[in-house]
């Protein structure tokens, strides 16, 4: 390759690399900002008075109360419990346990993300034993959307152990009058379940670190280009 063509080829390649890494850095900053905004919204909602079952049932748009605390009374429907696979808590893989909860004084049912439990990796079809109280109980937690979806191959949202849970499909499957939101139960570990849900803002620091790495890489590419293609080139010509 001729020196002049080689110079322009390296120039274009360096420019593209700097642009790409800078854009990736900006994207990581935007992700961090989104997480911090979400954390602020959670903090704002947490300062509001907790919802009770009457308040929750009276809501026209329950999704507008996401992250707000709620204290509810009702009965578990343990026969409809499902175990969501490949879910982590404290960096340990296991199950999220989800059980419908019939709200006291109403026919309405709320899906509750009760907590996390370790799985048996030797017998993958075996589910762990958890305790589900009978009778009327009181639970507390945060109003939440349906459990986040993970990548799946084929249809794996059926059966006792499943990868994902679609609220509308589960409503049709169980014929339960499910409310359009769920509850992420909070509190100390109990009934064989851990409830140390991760804080959204706690991962924003990772995005800032990734952004720094991308910007540093962009700076390194720029410095190397200037040194080898401009400074040293000019010295060689001179």
C-alpha cells in the first residue's frame, strides 16, 4: 500500500474508532442517568403513605403507583405458585418465587414476587420447599411491574418452573382476576425466601466506570494517532 493511501486509511479507521468509543461512552452515561432518575422516583414513591387493599383496588391506573409501598391483607393461592428460573440475588443463581394473593374483601388477585430461593443444580426439575402460610395474612412490599423477561429459546413460560411469566397469559392460564401490577414483597428472610432485592442505583456506578473506560480508549486512540501519524511522520519527512 502506498504511504499516502496508508495514511488516509489509518486516519479514517482512527476517526471511526474514536467516534464509536465516544458514542459508547455517552451511551453508558445515559444509562447511568436513567438509573439515577429511576432511583429518585423510587425514593419519592417510598415517602408516600403505603397503599392498603382498598386504595389499591380503587386505582384506575395501578401502573402509576409503581415503586410505592403497599400493606395488604388476604390469602395465598399456593396451588398457582411458579418458580422463575435463572434469577439472581446477591450474584447467586436460583428462582424467584411468584404466588397469587387473593385480596381480602375482594375477588381481585395480585401476583406477588415473594422472594428468591436457591435451586438444586443436580436435580434441575426439583423445586425447593418453601412455606406458604394459610389463612388471612398481611404482607408488605413495593408495587411493581411483572417480573423482568429473560432471553428464552422457544416457549418456556409454562409449567411449575419457567423462564418468564407474562401477566396476561398467566391470567388466561389460571382464570384468576389478576390486577395489572404485581407486588415485590419486602422484609426479612422468611418462609425459606430471601428478599434482598437489588437497588437500581447501585448499578449506576458500573455504567460510569464503563463510560470512563470507553472515553479513555477514545483518548488513547487519538494520542496514538497523533504520535505515530503526525508527530513521527513529520519528523521522518523533515
